[in-house]
């Protein structure tokens, strides 16, 4: 029996880099994880430390974390759906980020396709295609996973058709794939309570062979709200049973499931603190039983 591949977003800090990320993932009982190589909202990055990377790989091996189940998320300010300076900057940064991912020994990077802002959708999609064709070189081993977006503002990739058009334009198909985010597709308008139908659509339009990662998040909003606000597992409009059906779906068995649910706030000794929900959420997912006391249990665990 194949084990469930599950993990969450973890931090990647300057001092201990990947070692810290792996330790954090282990503390959640995860066998997969995702991280940004620096702050998600900016592009300042420190040099990848070879010794720390080696130590982290050893730790991963000892704890049965397969490097193929580790995902890097590109910073979300990178916008390939742009022109001029902005476009050039995005391409240059993405190129460096691919090098960092290769240096770390991983092979998957999630990327938000971009927002076309004042360009027409068509122009935005073409810029994304051009950008991807510029960064993907003959010897590139990383696969860029375009994330399905909620359709906030002028986000590209709000439906399977748009993502398919980008893939069609990319020359190196071995270096492109999709990351499906449950909160995003729900917010975009897909009915995830009928996930088998959504998967069938995905397969018909894009092809399941392009699916390499699933972000598991509940949503704070109703379907088609285009809001993109993640909720803790079972506490939003998607609900526990629907998420469980996705997580344990036979067709997604070999694909890492990554939680990006919000931290829980708590006031301890009149100080505001925030706690990661992932250990308790992963626990609940493994037990396949909704914990109506989830938030309190998270607070109690870290107190
Ligand atoms: Fe994302
Ligand atoms: Fe996501
Ligand atoms: Zn999101």
C-alpha cells in the first residue's frame, strides 16, 4: 500500500536554510513540503549553502522524505504577464531561481502565471509563454508548475483553458506542469464537491499527466468569489469530506498534497501569538475524521 504523500508550506530561513525546512516538516509529521527560497513577497535571496543542503538531504533520507515530493514556490511578485522592464526582471529572477532549485537538488517549482493588469488577456498569456521559453534552456531539469488561480483581479490561469494555452505555447513540454490549488479552483468557480467531474475536465482540457502538485486548502468564500482566501481544513466552504475525497483520490495517489492553510492566532499571557496548523491538520487527515476542536487543539499543542 502506497503511503499518503502529504506536507505543508514550511519556512526557509537564512541561518539554517533547508535544514530548518526539513526539521519543520518532520515536526508536522509530513513526508513532503514546500518552501520559498526567501520571503515570498520580495526577491532578495541568499546564496544556497552546500553544507547545509547536504545535512538537510541526510535528514530527509533518515526521515523518508523523497526529494521528488519537495516543491519550491517562486515569489508571487514575479509577473511574466508583463512587458518591458517588469518582464525582463521577472525572466532574470526566474532564471536565477531555477538555478537555486537545481543547486538544492529539487525538480519542481510552482509559479503563479501572472496578472495581465493593463494588457489584454491574450497579450498577457503570450508574455507568459515568451518568458517560459526564455528561462527553459536545453539543460534545465526543473519543471515549472503553473498554479491554477482564483481569478482575483486580472490573474491569468483562472481556468483550465488558459493554462492549456500557456502549455501549448511552451516548447519544452518536459519542463512544464500544473499545480492544482483546491481553494483557487473553488474560488474560480469549479464545483469541487463534484471533484471527479473537475478531474475529468482537467484531463480532457489539459491532461492529467501534467498534474504534479496539489495545494490542499479550504476556502473562506463561496464558489466563484474570486477572492483567494485560504481557510483551515474542514472549516470553510469546501468542507472536510470534499477535501478528504481529493486528498485520497486514487488518480492523485503519487502527487504531493501541500497544505497552505492559515496560522492560528492565540492570545497567551496577553501576547498575540501565531501557531502553524499543519501538524494537527495532517493528524486529522490521516485519521480521516473531522476534528471540530481543531483550532483549540492547535493552540493547546503549542502552548
Ligand atoms: Fe501559490
Ligand atoms: Fe496555492
Ligand atoms: Zn491562494
